[in-house]
């Protein structure tokens, strides 16, 4: 996928907005362990052609049951993998 500025320069506003939504979803997945299934978002474009996220509603999500593998020591990780 193109970089953010490349999307804006080429006039692909929908792709830029979609990429920003994916970034928000990724952040929530990593920080809060939730997966966004669906959401409605609003963006506006100002006079300087900057696109701004303004609002999000009707958010549907699910909680992820993820263990942090980084917290395990190498020996514990090896034991866990052998047990499976």
C-alpha cells in the first residue's frame, strides 16, 4: 500500500481514510486486546486539504484472549511449545 502522503497527493482520499481506520484498529488490538469488527467513522477535509478524523460510532468489537508471549522466559516458551 502507498504511503499516506502518496495517497493524498494522488487523490485517493478513500484509500487514505481506510488506511487511517486500519491504523486505529491495529492500535486498539495491540493496546487493549480488542478486535474491531465494524465501526462507522467520520472524517472532514479542511481548507488546506488536510483530512481529519472527527467521530466514530456504532463500534462492534470482540475481546481477544491473547497471552503475551514476550513475558515468558525462553525456557517457559520452549516448554509451552512442546506441550502443544
